[in-house]
């Protein structure tokens, strides 16, 4: 288990010890009422240590209150002001998971080579809510590169979150509301009765809610005044939900691609539509948008006017965007294959910026017209290929930048990757 490492503190065993505990922690932000609430919830806990994060006091400890009676590493969250017990986390063996979770995992690509799973699983329970999350850790090693992923499942086997290269010591505090959320919970319950809220983020311009409804992941976006903007439903790769016209378009125009993800948007003012991500054999992704009737759309609807011109995001992610893309407007946030995807509008161009589980920038992708490519790139293409496409893809990473262009050589079509200085990175024959 990825146990959160906290500052060592004294054992809690009485009123006098609480005073001592305050001194050991040297943290006057934690009231004695929180220590008392902890002792009531987890009597006999040992190896106790405390820290704080925003509105919450967080404690790590050993406790034998599990069904097995064995001591287990725990972490618990208490609201600092009210001393209310909010959430706790502990670990179990993979074999102890609900059968629905085991089945869902075994049917996923993460159960197959080169991925391997950890035997221990983190269990997260929010107090007073009928919600339990199971976090399975997996990793793979390919071509000298190691990749890790945290997979969040509900007890019904719904995969609600994938996080690539997460922090070794995750702070699950992000699963708790950053502000009072009674109105939001009421809104969800009125529109989606019985839904289980997974995550709730209050931002300056909007409120984002991730929840499970009818055993399917949903995400809703509201204004700061609780006015509904849209809800998107995640169908994963279930292409049976797509209109026949949509499938026909994809098969005709992208014969060598397969469907990687499908989301359906219900909106307050932009109409309903499908977002379909397709992937080629060279890991090149294409986002397509279709209206509810299955007809192709020129672009994705822009919701920035409904959220006061743009959204905000995690401070460390925002800092990277501000530095690399000054003046950018954040149009939407989401997840793509375990990465956090931030859609921005910068210098008149829509760009997708990706971050891993540590909020480290991984790459940026955007489309650029052939005519706007550097002269060195166009010179190389025109000297070695013919009939290049009018549009190219630009890719930026912390280590290098390049362009991806489709062009012909003889009777064959190639996907050509060229560095900004006009040298070849790679070419793939379609």
C-alpha cells in the first residue's frame, strides 16, 4: 500500500495526552476535539501521526479493527473546524476485492502483459456515503521505460479514474470537497437520484462533479452559481451506442483506426453530441465530434462563454500553462489514458496539454496548417515526398519537439515525423 508518510506524534490515550499530542505535532491548527473524535472512531490505534491539508486534519496509524483482527496501516481524514470524521483508507489483498472488481480488472488491458499488478490494494471509504473505492496499482516495463498506473474502481467494478505515474505517496484528500457542497449534492441527487459522487472540485469559474450513475461514469460541469452547463457520459469503447451514420463515417475515412473512447455530452445550450477518440497503429489519436443524429461536426462546441471566459486548474498545472502558454484560456479539463488533459486556446490555436499523476507536464499536441510549418520542415518534405496533407500535428515534450505530416512516396502513404530543424525523426508506412 502507498501509505501517506506523516510527522510522528504521541499515542492518543486520554485528555492529558491530547495536550501532549499538540506539543508533539507543533500544529496549533488541530483542535483537541479532532483528537477526541479520532479516539472514538479508532480506539486503541497505535503509531499515530498527524498533519493537515486545507480544511482537513489527516492522521496515519496502525489499527486492528479490521475483520481479520490484524493490525493494518490506516489513514483517516477529519474536518478541522467541526471535528467530523470524513474518510479513511487502508489496504487489503487483491484476492479480498469484491468479485465485480476482480472481474472488471481481469477483463481490462491492465491485466495483460506487459502490465503486472501489486498484491495490495488501497481501500477508500467516505463516512456517511455509500461509496467505496478500490485503488489497484499496476506497472509495466518496455524499452527501458517504466510506467505505473493507479486504477480506481467502485465496488460494482466501474473504472472511474486512471492515473499514470502517480505520486508514490498519494494524498487522497483530493477526493473530499474543497468547499461545502450541500447544494451540489442536492443538485446531483435531484437530477441523478442514487448517484455516487466520486470527486468534486470548486474552481473560480465552475464546479466539476465526477459521479457514477446507473453503473456508468459521468462528469457534470456547473457554473459557480450551480447553473448546469453540461454532463458527459463515458461509454469507453462501447461502439454500439453510436449511430450507424457515425460508424460509417469512421470506417470510410479512417479505415486503419479503431475506437479508443466514446463520450456523450448533454448540454444546456449547445445541443447534444458525441466525442469519439480513435487511434491508429502508430499511437496517433484523432478526436471526432458528431451530433446526436450521427452527423460529423466541424469542431467541438465552445463552453468558455458560459464559464466567464475560461476555467482554472490545479495550481502546479496552472503554473506550467502560464509559463509555456502565457495568456492561454482553459476550455476544458478531462482525462485521457490515465493523463490529465487540459484543452487550451493559445495564440489562436486549440491545444491539448497533458500531465501525469504528479502534475508534471508530459506533452502538448495541436494541429497546424502545412503552410505554417518551419521552412526547414517543408523543404525536407518537398525533397523526399509528394502530396503532403494540408494539416500537420505539432508535438511538444520536455525533451524534444517535432511535427507529424502525412505524405506520399511513390504509391505509398507515409506518416513522417520531423524535428523543427528539418531532420527526420521517423517515418511509418500506412
